[in-house]
C-alpha cells in the first residue's frame, strides 16, 4: 500500500497544483460576474499600470473613455495612492464615480456609472478561439494522464496545459479601476493567476527531464523531484505579491520588479529546458524509440514555431484564433509521442511534414532577407520590395525541397533511400580491410550505420555447424534473416532486428538488405575459405604432432628397451668365459635384434609402407590386413578393383593411412571379429572407400577421438569428404570419397 502511495504522490502533487491554477481564475471570473462593474477592464494588470495611472481597454466607449486611455484618479485619489493604501468601500449599482482620464497630452474628467454586470459577451468575441484551444490542449493532457498515469512527461503536459489555461482565464479576470477604489481584495486576487505564467517554465523543465522515456534514475531522478517541488514556488510568489498589495506595501516600482522577476523566471526555465533536452537527446541518440519520439515532438515544435514567427513577422490584423491555433501542434505531438504504441507507422506523414516545415522556414527567411536588402540598398518598399523576394523564393523552392527531403530521410531512415551511397560506403570499407576477418566487420558496421538498426550479425556455416562471426548491438524480440548465397550454396545468414517499435522490416529496408546480402556473400565466402584454411592448417599441425608423439612412444617403449637389453647382454658376453653360455647369449641377442629390426620396419611402414612403392595400394592394404589378422583374432576382406589406376602419391598415402587407421580402430575398439575394406571408382573418377566392421558401433554421444579426427582431416586435405555411421554388419562404417585429380 505504501508503494502505491509513493508512486502516485508525484501525480497527486501535479493534479493539486493544476486544480489550483484552474480554480483561482475561475473563482475570480465568478466574482466578477456577481459584483458590480464600471465597465473599464485592464487586460493585463502588470502591463496596464504605468506612471500616469491604469490603462483600460473597454470593449466599447464608456462615456468619453476609449480603449487605451489611462485612468489617473478616482474621486480625487490617484491610482498610485490607491496601490499603497488599499481601503475597502461599499458601492451600489447606479452610483457615479468621478474619474480623471489621460489621453495622450489631453486630460479630462468624466463620470462613470456602476453597472450591474460586466460585458463578457463582447470580450469573449475576441478570446473564444484561444479558450477553445487551451481547453482542447487541457483535454489532451487529461486523456494522456488517464492513459499513462506513471508517465512523467504526461504530468508535465498536464501542468503546462493547466498553466496555459490559467493564463488565458487570467486575461478574462482582469482588474478595473473600481477594484482599486473599493475592492482591494479582488485586486489582490487578480494578481494570483500570474503564477500560471511561472508554472509554464516549471512545466517545460519537468518535460525536459522526463522526455523521452520518463527516466527518473540517478541525477535525472533527483532533478525531477526538485522540479516537482519547484511547482510550489510560483504559488508562493503570487500569494506573497497579493499579500504585499493587501498590506499596503505595493507600488509601481515593486510591480516592475515583480514583472522583471517573472520574466527572468520564464527565460531561465526555457533555457534550462532547452539545455536539458539537448543533453538528454544526445545521450539517448542511439535509442531508436527515443529518437523517433524526438522526431515526432520536433515535428510538432516546428509546426508551432514556424507559423508563430510568421504571424509575428508579417503585419496582420488577423484574429486571435491564429495565435491560439499555432499552440496546438506541439502538445498534440507530445501526446502522440508518449501515447502512440507504434510511432513508426507515421513515417510518411512525419517525413513530409518536416520537409514542408523546413522548406517553408528557409524560404520565409530568404523572403524577408531579400525584402530587407531591397529596402536597404534600393530604398524600395511595398510591391517593389516584395516582387524580387517572391522571385528568389520561387527559384529556391525546388533545390531547398530536395535538400530538405534528403536530410530528413537520412535522419529518419538512415541511407535506405540511397542504396548507391550504401554500396559506395561498403565498397570503401571492403577495399580498406587488410584482414579477411575485417571484411565481415565492414559488412556488419555498414548495414547497422546505414539503416540505423539496433542489431546486426553475420552467421556463417563452418565445419558442419553455424555460428556468429560478427555482431553489433543486441537482438530484440524480433530477428529477421537474409540468406547469403554463393554459386547456389547457402553460406550463412545476415541477421537483423527491426528498429524498436517496428514489427518487421519495411519494404525499402528489405530490398536494400537483399541487395547487400549478395555483395556480403562474397565477403563471407572469402572469410569462410580463410577460416577453413586456418582450421585445416591447425588440424594438420595437431595431427603431425600426434603422429610424432606416437612414433616417439613406440621408439621409447618398444625399441628403446630392446637396445638397452642388447647393450647389457653384450657387456655380459664380453665377460663370459664359458663358450656354451656365450653361444646361448649370442642366439638370444640375434632374436632380439631381429625383433627390433621388425619394429623399425613396422614404424617405417606406418610412415609410408614399402608395399606402396613396390606392389601398389591393394597389396599394401592386403599386407596390413594380414599383419593385423596374424596378431589379433580378426579377419578382413579387402576388395579393390583390378582396374584401379595408380594414384598420385598424396592420394595413395591418404587412402592407405585412412584405411589402416580405420582397420586398426576396428581391431582395437569395435569388439567384433570381421571387417570389410572396399575401394571403388565413381562415375566421375572419384575414389570411394568403405571400411565397415561387425562390432558394437560408436555411440551417438561418444566424443570423436584422435583416430577419427585424423581420418577427417587427411581426407579433407585432399578435398574429399568423410561420413561415419552404422555398418550393414552392425558395427561402425567409415565412408570416404576423394575427388579425381582433374576436379580438385
């Protein structure tokens, strides 16, 4: 329960301040409706107070008083004195007040009657568009908070809309001379809504800290907490100003100081918000979703600022509705960025809108620049100054539009819209890659940077299995693949994740990746061949080392002790005096020498049997089978076609050693009693061999030993292939195929 309260506290504080901002001016408007009025409203109390009095703006003439006149005194009391000496007086409808009015250099006295109701209808005629827009913005903020109650950016938008509404309502709850004369408490009340203007700055800072993503960790979290409590400062300041007036300490100088403080507060808030937005935007630039939220809000900001500048720069007597209308795009964009579940389906609208806004801003700036230069240099004005500016804008339209479109497309989609640039970039990186492994890194980095994807990886097949060779980024829940093919063979896959928020690659990205896949396959093939060669070289080194160790072991364990024994017996023979004993020792030495010689010959045969040189492959295999059958209870059937041609030394050695290794494994490990060795020529002159036994076979989970690894790499070094499986006899079958000399 405590956790829920803690999570809801920030929202409750924002809602409380927002309600205060709305109800203070609404209550003041209600009081205005109920109390008598002199019909002389001052639209902005802060700006209406001058050294000469109070500037009023009646919607229609009141006696001799017109819009813009200044009320200097009421019933003989100066406005400045009424500020420092607020006294409540009772007035009734129908009473007359003597008012001194200043109009330019003219000063006159006129009587103003106290009416029953303020003329709100006439005043609303010029303000209803702004009120409608602010109500609409407030409605958007409330809807967003209801939908995303934990989103800090939504809290900031709610405060912003409430403050905007308070400013608009405050314009209707204006001060009038009668308040200064008889109702100082109403005047004090009318000073309070100025807090709305200050809260706008606080709301902007809160929004900058919360958007995008609403992160509240670390320093950002502490700053967000500070900004929330900062909401209470404008309320305290406005209450202090109202109390100062009510106690008679108010004056025009304090009024000016207060206005300067409010203006400085606003400027500081805007600068802080812009700085925070810039820093957070830079830190989150690699977050695809955050970047898209930025793009949507930037779009709304441009749609707000460009018309706003245009309205302020172009002299116009247009309705206030124009000023109210330009306020809507920015908060609407915030609502879309925060609430929309998939911002990536807004691509076309977003890109074209940004292009139009940027083009319009550039052409507008060029237009006014040409007008200014024409007026300054030629002294022309009116149509004579505008015609050249219009011509320049017309000439610039096409190039500005194209450049803006290219710039926006690159920011939104990367280089997917410009495949030529992508291929040029890939070609440069591939040509500069000194190491074959760097080719894959160049492909991955080019794809990731060009399309701005969160994850790109290259998966290649090597040694019968697939593994990732290069990766950038982390995969999302969705991973799509593009096959890499070379000469009809699948070498691997290019794996990519769509941009965050997208459910799949769009057609433009998919088409570009398909084209890139064909070029990447070449780099993948080079890398695979390089890695295969490195692996084969490594395995050959391992095999040579294993054979050296086996030869060393045989020499040390079998032949070494024999020669040691011979040496000892020869020493004993040298000291033996009995001829009979000496002859027995010599016969024993002769037998041991013969055995040692046979071991040496066996080792030599294992390295390269003499039979291969003298009588060929078949006889060598048959001799090896006979030796193994003699020393073990095992039999072999060796079947080699009579028409088998003489092979090259490399292929003959590989075939013999592979068959010998498989035969030795069958004798030592199969647990059987019989095996077949069959060689044959294929239709394409390839050499095919099969060695199968009737033993127990190899378990599927058994690790591959040195012998089988040796078989694989000997055949692989000759460009062949090996399969190890179940023999028709029930045991293990080793099948291999060596290509003909002409196809290697």
